[in-house]
C-alpha cells in the first residue's frame, strides 16, 4: 500500500527545506501518467533516467539516498516534461530540489561541481583562458570580465560559495 | 536611429564561440538595432548546472544581472537562450514571491544593488521577431541563401512557455519565416523539437551523442542542407560535436551549422570573416557556394 504523501513516511520524512521545495513545485498533484518521461530527451537517450519513477519514489518515501551517480543528475532542465504535464507539476523543479538537497550533503555530480568552480573563479561558467586568440580570429578584441569580488561578496554564506570550489 | 539594447553575451559565446558574437555585432546594426556594452553582466547563471546545486545563489546572481539595467531602462538582449531562460525564470520567481525577493535583496544590499522588477529580457531572435520584424530582413537581402534549411529552436528559447512568453514550442515558426526571408527553403523534419543533447554529455556521453545522431539523421533524411540554431550550446553540439558523432555512428553528415544571425549576414552580403565562418569546425563550403551562386 502506498503511504499517504505529506504525512508520516512519504514526504513527511524529508527535511523541512526539501519538503517545502517539493510542495512548491506541485509534486503532490502528480498522478503518474508518465507524459513527463515520454517527453524527456534524457529518458529517450539513456533508457535509465525516468522522472515519473523518481517522483513516485519520492512520494512514497522509498527513494534511496542521493549519490553523485544518481540518474537524477541526467536531468538537463530542458522543461520538456513541464510542457507535457497535464497537472502543471514542475518536474524539472523537483529534480532541482532533490539535487539542491544532495549538494547540501556533499553528494553532487562532479560535472556540476566543475561548473560551480568556474563560476566562483571568474564569474563565468567558461574558462577565459586562451580566448584572445579565438576572438582575434573573428576580428574581436578582449572580452569583458565581470567584477568577481562583487559576486563573491554577495554569495557569502551560500552553499554554492561554501561547497562550489573555485579559487 | 536604432533601438538600443543592453547586450548580455553570457559565457560560451564570448569565450568559445566568438563567431556568434561577431555575427550579431555585424548584423544587428543593419536592422537598426544598437547594443550598449557598458553593463557588468556575469554568468546568468546557467540553469542546467547552477540552479540544481543552489537555487538561492542562482537567484542572487540573476537578480544582480537584472538590477544592472533597471536604472538605464534598457531591455536586456542576449544571443543565448540559457541567459534569457535564467533571467526570465528568476524574474518570475522574484516577482511572485515577496519574501523571496526581500531575502535576495538582502544579499544584493551587500554590493549596493537592489532588484526592483523593472528589467525586461529578450533573446535576440525575439528582438528580431517582435521589435524589428522579419519583413525588415527581406529589405537587406543581397545574396539569397538558396538552401534547404532545418530549423532547430532548442529548449530554453521557448520553454517553459508560460515563463518565456515567446512562441509555442510545438508550433514555433520564426526560424522558418526567417529562412524564407533570406531566400532559403525551410525543411520539415522528424525530431525538430528534440533537445541537442550537449548538457546530457556531462553525465552520459553515449546519450548525448545518441540525441545528436537522431537530429543529424532526421535532417539528412528530410534533405536538409544546413541547420540554423539560436543557442551556443546547440551550436557546440552540432558544429563542434558533429565529427565526433559521425565517428561514433560511422556516418557522414556534413551539415553546416549556422547561428541565425550568420544566416541573415550571409544573405546581406557580409564576408565569411565578418560572420566568423572561419572558426567553424564543420565546413561551411556548401553554404558559401550557395551564396556565391546567387551573386
């Protein structure tokens, strides 16, 4: 028997922060029609990522603890699922809430951490190294680099700043 | 006198794909669009990687970028759908949740900024369609690009449609309209709405190439001679990643990939250098031959 979502077990077992995030994304309205998974490019291409199943597991409180290898990291935030969902569930938002929680616990996929490190080092998620040469090839001068001190200052105390790496 | 926009280039375009920047800077003034480069934009920050890690930090950086143009009253125009998506999604959240906005503004206060909710954001294709008008493109065509062109809109330009407020993801036609305006022929192909797959590559490389292969195969089956895109991520996957995909699938696609401003520039008679075609990884010879044939 499925446990009642939102009470004991089910959603009730999650941290208050995660539960609030999941509620805000409309998860309790999911009725498992699977249109999200049918519309999902990552599901199509990998055969292992299944947003419908992840939502069911979370609703039932039967989702194993997140790891950096979890399939949820295959969500690319394309929002195809949300266009398809008849109940306006923010499927990508739920995948993000789960990953925010995993990052808090130090369980993020390394590819994501690498992007965070770039952002905290330069203010961009791309390395500015060697760009002058490439830009010169197409007739462009030096590029603008953002004020990284301002960015670090305003991110003081965020999880990203604490765990995202970078210089 | 043209309309002025605050130009936000994002990360990938100025660092790895400056051909897209060059094409936008050289083409949009021909359509009466001016860019103001004086704003200190950072990474938007990107939705696929940063939002899944820390939504609060993601909102904070987005709110700073939005706050930068509020005083000047300019609309942010960006060639990157990742940027327009992040800024519009963040704006949606901040404009619908007072407590959240207050919390984020506490962070902005440390750098003497405030998010007031006045900024407007548009992707450059949206600027072209809504503010310039595709009709105007017809007036600058000198060398029609007589090719069968497959439109790829990508994900973030249009989705989530309720937040992006541009075209419907399933019935969008601006790229096909643009193709006709420059003298080309739009091709209908299977998998038109399919994601390019680049972001999936950071967790599942096989899946990423699978999506690219599906796209290339569908374009070829429909007789497409080139692809037109609106996004640097899609451009990387289809241009830079084409050889790698062909190798894995033992295929030969040879499909030139153009960012939409490059397509306009070709028709307007700009040179390969003006449009940065020399920096492409997949040869654009077929495109140049088509342009030369209409001289």
